[in-house]
């Protein structure tokens, strides 16, 4: 692809930064983790949006659209949506960039992308740590709730900076563990018990409930928000901020320097 270079390494001497410690209840090693993620997302893709509506109590589209607006997404922007999945963030981005904008999605799961059904959107199989896009090729990069599923946060952030044009904006959406013990216990009961129970009832694929249990376990084990902010700054981003809604919805925003 014209203009594309090999993915740059993170800051010299930087060790890989996994998003969370290994979860041995689901996989044995990193290679097994990649196989587990590919299989569970491919197999549960047809039911993913249905369960997400339960998880977000129907508020997901409104919240994602507001987060994109807060991050500065504008009409006509060229957007790269990393971890596009079934297109939940991309659908809201398309309403904001309009006919003059362009959106490309990247995801390692063909099964998830097959469910996206976004006319005019180019879908590419790939990973956050090695994006199949040229340098400085987008105005805005988004990642919705996929940070916990990558291998190396530092390498991904270096790639995000590479593909953004100077002055380009970044939005990473994540669910963060509540600060209070009571809040954590409440959210854990909701996401690890209630949502998987509902998934068994409304979903068709056998692994859907396991996916949502895994979803919570990655939230509970995820690196702390200050570590994510520091990793963005170490990757060379400026104006790094974290905005929080309802104590759990984290919006990490940043700008590639001019």
C-alpha cells in the first residue's frame, strides 16, 4: 500500500505494556490468547449487538455519538476506527462526518466485521499494533472498548500516532473499574452474572455468555487509567485527557503534535 512503512517500535527501550495480566481461566499463553479471542469474537458476532443493547440499557448509540463530538470529530474527517467490530462506534461517526467524510475500519475478527454492514466503509483485517494504513493518513482515530483485547498498549499507541496526520485527534473509549469497592461489586454482579444470564436467553451462540464474563474479567484486571494516560504521553501525544461518565465510561482523548 503506497506510503505505508513498517510499524515503528514504541519509545526506545520501552518494554511491552499488556492491557492486563494473563487470565489463565481462559487461555494458557499469548498464542493461546490470540486464538481464544479470534474464536470467541468470530463465533459470538451474530449476537454481539443484541447483547450490547442489554449491557448499555439502550443508551449506547447516544453515548458514543456524544463522546465522538466531545473528542472533536468533524464533518469531512477521514476516520480510522480500530477494533471496529460490528460497527457500533463507526455508525455514529458516519452521522457526524457526513457525505464528505471517509471511514475505514480495522479489526482482527472477520466474523465481527461481517456483521458491520456499513455501505461505503472499507474494512481491513488487522491489529492495533500493526495497522495496515499509510503514515499520516487519517484526521481522527477511534477505538471503542477494544483496548483490553490487544497485546501491547505502547505499540498500539505508537501506531495510532503514526497513522494520524499532524494535528489529528484520537479517542479511545473504555469501561473502567469503579473507584469504590461497592461500585466495583455492583458492576461486577451486573456484568459477570446478570448480563451472561440474559445472554444465554437471547443469544444463539453457545459462547456468548462466556464472552461477557471475560469482558468483565478484563475490566477488573485492566491497567489503571493513569497508566493509559502516561502511555499516550510516552507515545508522543499532546493534550492527553481522560473524561469520565457515570464513574465507569472513560474517554481518552489526545492530539498528534503539529
